[in-house]
C-alpha cells in the first residue's frame, strides 16, 4: 500500500510511535497507544527488537513484545537502531523510517529516546512541513546540572536545533522543564513521568523471601534497573559493604540485567558480599519484589523521572536516591537524598535502624503518589492528542 492509497481511506487515521528499543515502547508508551486507539487511530510502532540494544530485558521478553503489540492491533516496524548516535545502523534506520513515512499518511508522530528522537524528527521534517505534528518526549536530557562539559557541548546544540522541528516537547522533571522553555520549540508540556499503574499493587501478594533464599527477618533493600554505568550500582554495592557492619540482617537485591553485571558481581565477590547482595536478573514480577522490600534504592548518575522510584512511591515504600534530577524530586518528598558513598551508607544504616522513620516516609510516599499514576499522566496525553485531532478536523 502506497501513501496515496492509504490517504484515500479517510476512515483510517494513522499514528506512529518511534523509540530506540521495543523495551522502551513497551515500558513507557502503552498509555499513549491505548489513548490513540481510543481516539480512532491505527497505531504503528517503530523500534529495534535486537536484544543486544534492549538493555534490561531477555530474548523471551523481546519475542513476547513483538507478539503483544500485534495482538493489541499495533503494527510493528523493526528498525536497526543502536544507542550510539554515530552508527551506520542508525543511518539505515533513518532511510527505512523515511520510507515508512512515505507509505502511510500519519496524522502525528510521537518519538522517544535520544537516538529515536533525532532520527525520527529529522526524517519527519518534510511531512511536518506538510502539517503532521511532531511530538518528542525527553525522558531526561543528556545535559543537566552536574553533567560532563562534553554533554553540554555535544547534546545541547543538537537538541536546540531539533527543537525547531518539534511541535510539542514533553519533559518529565523540573530541571528539564526550565531548560526546554528557553528553546525555540512551539510548545513545552510538563508531565509527571510516564505514569505508573496502581493496579498491580492493589492485590499483589509480596514475594515470599524464602523463594529467593532469604531469611524471613531479612531487611530488604531493592534496586531495580539495568546494570549499567549510568545506574551506578557499583557505588551502591560499595556503600552497602560499609553499612552491613551495623545492618547485620540487611540484604541488597539487584533486579535487572546489563553490560555491567559481570563487573558488579566481581566487585560483590571482592567485598565478601556474596551472601548479602543478590543478582536477580531480568524480572517480570517487580510489584511482588517491591511489596516485599523495606526500602527502594537508586544510586544512578542520570535519571529523568525514574519508574522504579515512582513504583516505590505508589507501593508506599521509603526511598533512598542519589541527587540527580528526577531522583532528587522524588526523594525529597518521600525519602532521603544521598550524595556519595558515605551519605548513601549512612542513609542505609539510618533506615535500617529506624522503623518509625521508614513508616513516616512510606506514608509521605502514599500521599504524593496520586500525581504520578498513569490515569493522571494519560489524561494529559489524551488532552494533547484530542487537541491535535480537533485541529486536523477543523483544517479538514
């Protein structure tokens, strides 16, 4: 089917969602997919389904992803994206995406992730001029307070240029919001992350500690995320090694896969923590783990507004987090901000020894959780999409 043939079928409206990986679309874009379908769109997704570039996932999960999209009426286009901007694969993805844009008369394009955002916005420039709105969700700019100078020199000019070919720039934390409003973009929209559903936490039974080989009285610290330099679990492991001297019944669970797993396992062995730090690998039962845990921890160097901490807040769990953007926003409301290995170690010890403070922070988490739920975030997305549909109807 060519674009002219697709255009002739006025009963169908097409929307395209682009991201670097299928993992990203599955974890962060289902709310958008459902809203677009509700508004009468046929939704297409374009991403890499290559496990090597899908981070915290498994081969079975990637296969399930493809099948699940199709089962829900979503048309899948595989693009050979990589996370590295300068890549022949990304050039190939660019050409394939332009070909796709030539076939279907998309009414809007919504892109995510730095690489997906660059390729999609440049590739869609021609059709944007013809009236197709382009939306980009920044899940955390690579330039931010405390970022290396090279990030500002490289990524800031790129994003400034791309802002000129972006109609709606969605940001998910306060720091990015302030930066975005200085860019030459048509409109900046602030949303509280991607939205997390409360449903999995309403009736879920916490995981039995015995199934993980833990003692019933173990005090559980849980870190959820890809094992990577950016997530910085090495700092967490070193801090835990110090804290464990006082926190005798504490254990640290690391849920996730990634390129740094072997290195982090070697660090754990070197520090004599093999009976205290557990690598759980990729999991599809995160709600059960969160409900079992006593405290959720993040030592990441860079975050937008982390889902793992939002999940903790919805579950009413206290959090300990590094001071990067989104982490700080959440931890200042329902936890402890810990800057550096010593502060992180001290925070672990403090919450281990103070059940009253844990309960207080958990209650604070419950109070603020509503604003981060999917129903509220999706309502903002629906407002945007509906306005675009109405605008198109008026033009038509």
